[in-house]
């Protein structure tokens, strides 16, 4: 497909996992793509890498300005950079709550704020936020992380309303557990990584983890000019985890 031919995209957290798969897919489909990441050292051509921390407004503004100058404009923003947190409400202190909210929620605000003047110049402007199944299902030991993703889901709707008449679409994807370096680190830290992986896979009706490429495909769908009537939606990419209730195999 060449639906992104001539378009310019910025992907945050694009050096790893879902962001990397998304940056590569958009480029394959014709976009010029800038990756904004804490560590863009692994980003290879044709992707352009920019170092920035989404919790630092000055670094975000500088990276977005450099990317826009190098790309020659901006049509698509994928707000994907994010971090995890484990535990119940008893397990994380106030500093940790502020830190994770700062990355996962306010980070999207900073990047979008810096990008908006450029998106307003585009005739195919789209923002896609990476949300999570944790926004819509109660998962154990994920109080803080789920709160950040619930905020992302609501923020997506509010942004879609605010910018509709400016011609900017805003949507989000809600992945289930996806096979990325992040989940790899989570499994490595488990007492029994194989059992933990099996438990995460079994939680999804499809019986397996989602791939980063599958999430990238959904992000590309929402970002594409072919989806010009789609705004304010969340697209589950979770092997049926949110909506399906299967009976045990054989019953
Ligand atoms: N992997 C999953 O199971 C899963 C499920 C649902 C949602 N998500 C969401 O998908 C997104 C990407 O997750 P992933 O699994 O690909 O993770 P990952 O750790 O593989 O990649 C995240 C990237 O974000 C970058 N990043 C982190 N903090 C940053 C900051 N402050 N500023 C700039 N860049 C920063 C990291 O350097 C890294 O390159 C996250 O928003 C996450 O919440 C992941």
C-alpha cells in the first residue's frame, strides 16, 4: 500500500516495540517518518531519530521543531511513548504516580501541543494515541498504569472534539498484552517467566500475545487518509480480550 505517500509522520517511543513497528510500517507505506525517543541510537534510515524526553517540554518542542524542519511539515503524530507500573494503590508512592502520569498522559499533551500548529497546515492530519486494554478492563496489580491509560482514552475523545473542525482526526488503539521488549523485561523479572508468559497468553481469548506489527497495522489504519471519517474511536487490538467471553476448549 502507498496510502502514506508524501505524508510526514512523527512517532514517539519509536525506537522499540510498538513504536518501532509503527514507524517502519508507515515508512513502508510511503511516509517520511521521524522517531522521537529517549534513546534514538538504534533508529536507522530511512527513519530519522530525535532524542527527547516527553516529560521535558523544552526537549519536546526542540525535537518536534527539528523533525518538522527536516521532514518539511507534519501530518501524523503517533503518541506512543509510555512506561509501565505494577501494584495496587498501596504499592506506589506519590512521586511514582506523578512520574508515570507525566510520561503516559502529560507526555502526549506536550507532543501534541508542539505539533498542533503544523497539523493545522495539513489536509490529512491525524493523531493516534497508544492506549491499552488496561483502560477498559480491570487488570490486577495495574492501578497506576490503568489510571494513566483511562486518562489517555478520555483525552483522545476530548482532543477529537476540540480539533475536528480544524480537520485533525484523533483516535487511539487499545492493545492487549503485546510481545515487545517491555513485556520481555516484565517476563524476565518474573519468578517463572515461562509460566508468566503462558498466563498472559491464556488471558487473551486468542491464546497468544499480540504482535507489535498487529498493533502497528491498527495504528496505520487509524492514521491513514483512507480513514478520513474515523475520529474519536478506540480500536481494540487484544485477541478478543475486551469483548469476548469464550467457553473453555471442548465445553
Ligand atoms: N507491550 C504491551 O503489552 C502493551 C499493551 C498495551 C499498551 N502498550 C503501550 O504501548 C506503548 C509502547 O509500548 P511497548 O511495549 O512498545 O514498549 P517499549 O518499552 O518496547 O517501547 C517504549 C519506547 O518508549 C520510549 N520512551 C519511554 N519513556 C519515554 C520518554 N519519557 N520520552 C521519550 N520516549 C520514551 C522508550 O525509550 C522506548 O523506545 C506504551 O504506551 C504502552 O503503554 C503496550
